[in-house]
């Protein structure tokens, strides 16, 4: 069998291009003309995309948040006024504007205004401690900061001394967005400046991912839009943090399709399900832990989710049981994207893929190349685990603090280990640095975690290695039980021993109310081992 070097062509059949353009609302000659004029002025940025939407859909609701709703026309006008105000503060093309906000319209307005003013946005994690925030704003040379009132104490304790603009909540004596907006003449367009997205920082201070000189990632974006059936005029509920690449991408898709983005300020299962029901949402953007927590909601069975056509998941591994449980409850609407801030989009699992092969990360999206290689860089055959390497036009060019990801034969390492099956579906075995070596045997946590999550009593679980005098490392597990469920360590070990080899059975099992996760839902394994 030939090595599964899964590459996709950037070419699309004419009928596919026409169908994609129809779904996204790009067949209207007036929309095409408006988009051309907007892109000619603002470039291929969120400013250009939102300006085009404002021309053709001025009265369509662009954003719904906890404060109300805003149309595309109003968002375009107010973001232009804010861009004038940012320049009046002395900010110039290429300066860095930090955004430290929960999900709401102020985040969207500040992002568009920054693009109009030619500023590079640094999207800051709302879970930052003062020390982390101080390190990041200094490293990324943040000239001004837009934040919510919730974070003023953190900002003060971080040592940041630049201008602060409050987007939501008590301004604490600082300027608000309304204070900064001013009227002005026609803004002179600035060259597009790429934003800085931060890595998750699960093992330390997050790194800034830059894309200097990179194209816009159009080919890989179209590959994603081709496989997920977004349509113009969708209503998208987005509880995923907008500072995270997946949440930001979902909002950008909503703007691109002139759809309504319903922004959930902070994720809770009830707040998210309320937003889906109240707005008859057609799209829901999540990370996998959000699905897990919504599935544990006591009144999920009474919720009306019938309008949902798309539940778009990414950001971390999607457990097989969670995928099937969700589709059993809400229908065949789940799409799971595998990639990262650094490597961009790699594969996508459709509902059909997730039914046929639960746990798969899906097939390679058009515009990307994915290979499985060994330690020497040689391609492996189907079924063989190896390093996952990726190539596309959306990858980063390096970390802002220096350094980059390993490359193999011109492709970028994802840092994950996995394999393809005979049908071209990717399976991610786990992070290479999460591998546990116990008594000479290699164990990846995900295999054991998936088995635990298939138990009716277990809502969440994490498996990791701890030091052992005899075996070097032994497996440990931390488990969250569902409300009202009862289970003990011996029962859990028995479940695992019934399916997996003895060396994969955790010797230590602890029960907690909640696992430590960051603001994007990623597990903080280091805190478990501590």
C-alpha cells in the first residue's frame, strides 16, 4: 500500500465554485461590486469584509450581545469613528493594539477599527494572571489597550502603563469606547497589518504567532467553507472566546457571509443553550469541553435545537463518545476541525465521518497537505502512528519572541502523533510530549480518556503520568462524575482493564468537581501532576 501522503488540490470544479458562491451570497453582482470597492480600499481584512456587508446589508443585524443588537451599517459607522479616535491618541500604522475582552460587540468594533487605522491587534487571553499579562504586553509592544472593566485590576497589577480604553463595564475613570470615538474626514487606507494570535500557553506564558508576509490563507479558508455548509444570513451563536483562533474564525465567517453573530459573553451551558433557542440559531461554534458540559445539562432534553444546521467544533481533541452523544441528541450537524494557531487548518470531520469512525479528526481539507512521518521524516503507511506534519497557506511565520515550529520536508510539525486509516481519515493519538512511558511501554492519555468518557457516570476525565520508582512513570487519572452519579476507583479500573492492556490501567484515581482548564477549554495537565 502506498504511503498516505494526503494532499488536496487547490483546484475546485466549476459547479463546486458556483455552489459555494451561492451559499455564501457571492453571486449577487451588486455584492460583488461592493466587495470589490471595499477590498480596494481596506484590503483583504475584516475592515474590508465588514464594509462590504454594510453596503449590501446595512440594516441586517451584525452582532447580538448582552447589551442588545447592532446592524452592519451601525458597526461600520462606529468602527470608523473609533478608528479616527485611535489615531487621535497618537497610534500610527503598525502600532499594536491589545484587546482584552469577553465576547461582545465592543470586541468586534475594536477589531474592525484597528484594521481601518492600520493597527496590529494583539488578542489577549481573558484568563491571564497579572504577571502573564505584563510579560505579553511588553513582549508584543502593546501601545494601547482595549479591555473590559472586569480586567482593570489585572491590568493595573501587570505594570502596563499605556492608554487604557474600556469596552464594557465600569470604566474606573478610564476612557470608554464612546469617549474615544470621534468624527473625522475620510480615513486614508493603511496597508493591511496581520494580527497577533497567542498560543494556548498550557505549559507556560503564551507565545505570539506572527504571519509576516503571509498571504491571507484564502485557499485553506475556502477548503473549510467548502466542507461546512455555512450560508449567507446564518445566525451563529459564538460562546468560544473571540481571542482564540477558532472563535475569531467563526466570527470572521459570520461577517464574510453577512450573518448575525450572537456573542455569548462567557460560556455556561445554560447561557449558550438560551442563546441558541432564543435566536433560532443555525450555527453554534464550540470547543469540545463545551459540548461535554452542555450534554450534562439537566434540561438539555427539553431544549429546542431544531434550527441548528452546523455545530462547528475545534480547539482540542473531540472524544468519540461526546461526538456520538451530541448527534444522537441534536442530529447530524457536528463538524470537527483539526489544526492549530501555528499550522492552520489540516483536516475536517463531517457528521458522516464521525458516525462512520467516531474519534476521527476527519479528512484533509482542500488547500492543505498532511503527512504522517517517522523520526527520519519518511512517510508512513495507513495504520502506522507517526508525527503529523502539515502544509497550507494559513501557517504562521514564527513566534514573536523568536523561534518557530519544527519542519520536516517542508511541512510544519503539529506536535501531535497520529495515523490515517485506509479511507484517508486522520486519527490523532495524542500530543507527542504527553506520551507516558511506563515500564518500557508507551501510552497516550487520549485512548484511556476516551474509554472513561464513554462511561455513563463520568462527565470529564484526564489521564497523565506520575513518577514511579519501579516503572519510571505510572498512570494516574482524575475524574469528574456526573451529578448524582456514584463510582469508586476499583470500578473505574475494572472498566479500563476490560478493554485495554494492564499497563494502561491507572493505579492512582482521584475525584474532583472540575478539571483545570484554560479559558479556551484546554486541559492544564501540569496542574494535575502538581
